[in-house]
């Protein structure tokens, strides 16, 4: 090669060395940084070249603006630096802007040595270098176009090209769990039930978004870890995104368009739509779909002073295997697989629980059943002293009111 045959020209001269890869993912690189270092060290040792400084970068060369490359070019103009050594031209640049800056340095007499084949600092060498750079630029642009075509086809088929939201497994998570690869976004069996329950609790008015944040954290719901921070609490903004993301009912947005996905939904569209209507109400205040017997907005926790919320549980006892389960989102008994519509006189159960929202801190107060709370109120009422002529009237009316509420709930079931 040109510079191999001019070893005396390089002796006692100082050069910069530039090595680069596009990302931190080793298996996506043509040659790792360590491999580039090894090859260049062998070259400079064989040719007795003095290295003034190593420049190492982990950015794509497709666009201008690489900080390490810019530093290299700025310092290259200093006296005593003869040029740059690099593994290949496409490690140094893949865009015409940076190629022009390299040409300027060549005009100033700076050498650019490439291990895979160097170019003499003359008209022919500059032409060959520019052709090599233009070819690299074409390769990158063409690869980008072909990638976009393939991605668009996958989107048409319903495959989401980005990282799926919480409740679904990423490709890496799925590969770790199953040792299999898939482009389909699979449901995470640990976090998906919490997401679905959060939708249901918000839908019936049991929890606000703030309440969902605290409840989900207590249930073990965490965000995905990153290099800078471990998996942590999912905040209010993130939960708002979860409650408004169409991905959870089987669709997804891409480039402003709503597309039907190939993944399995976590919630149905009707539930998702009801949650959207609640979120759009002023100040996120909403009316309860179910009118609980006690006015929870007038109740407060006796331990921490936070508000009280309520939730319902709908269960059924299978007459075949006697297994009790939540039936609102099921068609069959989870244990014996008997269909609900084929069960002979199944026993349906309905419970109402009241508990602290824990919006101030992690309150230790446990939930209580509606029946217990009703008994407490009745006992408190019995202790109230009224004039004899009014006491019997008030007591009977209050008890009758409780009975009517109970009858209405039973009829609604």
C-alpha cells in the first residue's frame, strides 16, 4: 500500500487514532472497539508509528455533529500531528459533510491512513476516498429505505415496531423467559392483571389516578429498569398514559395513525372507552357508575385522615367443583372448565369493601366489609338519645332505609 511502502515517511511522526462503533450493542457491530484497537496496535507497532492520542466514539456516522470526531478535526490542525489512522473509511465518516472536512485536512497536508487500504494525499487518492465515502453514504441511505419498507409491511400485519407498554413483554424479556424469539408482543402474566384491575377500579370510581399509583405500587407494579436507574414506582403521568393507550384493547398508534395490532388485548374496548370518558371530565372528577350505600366522599380514614374508597367483588361458587372465582371477566370455571351458562344453580356472591385510599402515606388500616360498616352505624345510631316521641320514628325510618338499599342492590344483581 501507499503508506506501507513509505515507512520512512511515517517514522518519528505523530498520528491520532480514531475508532468508532454505532451503538453499545456488540452483536450489531461489524467490528468491536477492542477488535479495532488490536488491529491498529499491530499496524502502528509494525510500522513504528507514534500515536499521540486515541479518539473513541459510540455514535452513528450517518449524520454530522459527532462531538469526538469534531474534537479530532479541531486538534488535527495543531503542529506536530501528521494525520489520522483508522480501520476503514466508513468508521471515520458516512456523510458528505464530514467527508468535506476530511478533504480540507488533506489539502493542508494531513495523512489519513486506513488499515484496509489507504489513499495517497494527491488528486487520485482524494478521488478514491470521495468515491468510498459516497458509496458508504449510498449504502446507509438505501439500508434506511429498505428498513422503512420492511417496517411498514410489519405494521400492516399488526406488529408494533416499538417497545410495548407495561403489561406486555419486550422481545428481550420474552426471550429470557421462554428462550424463543417472537415479533408479537406477548402479555406479561405478572403485570397485565394489575393493569386490567387498575382500569376496572378507575372505571367504577373506586380510585383516582393518584389512588391507582399507590395501589399498584403496593401490588408490586414497577416500571422497567434502565442503565441509569432500577425498576421503580410508576408515577401519575405514566399511569395516565397507561389508561389512555389504545394498545391495551388491541390497537396502537404509529406516525399519527391508529392501527390494528396482532397482540392480545388486556382490556376490552368498552372498558377502555368508559375510562376515557371519565378522564375527560373536569378535573378528573366523575360520578360513580355504582351508587355505594355509604357516601364515601364524606368519609375519612381514622388512622391517617385520607379519603375512603370502595370496591365491589363479584364471585360465583361453581356447583360442580365448589371453586369460588371472580366471574366478571370469565366464561368458564378456572378449575373444572364448566361454562357459566351451563352451570346448574351456581351461587353468585357480591361483596362491597371500604378501605383507605392511602393517598397520604402507606396507611396500615385494613379494608372492612359493607355489612360490618352497616352494623357499626346501626350500633352508633342505637346510642343516640332522642325525645321519646321521635326516637321510634327515626329508628324505624333509618332501618327501613338500609333495608331498601340492600333490596335495590340485590335486584340489580
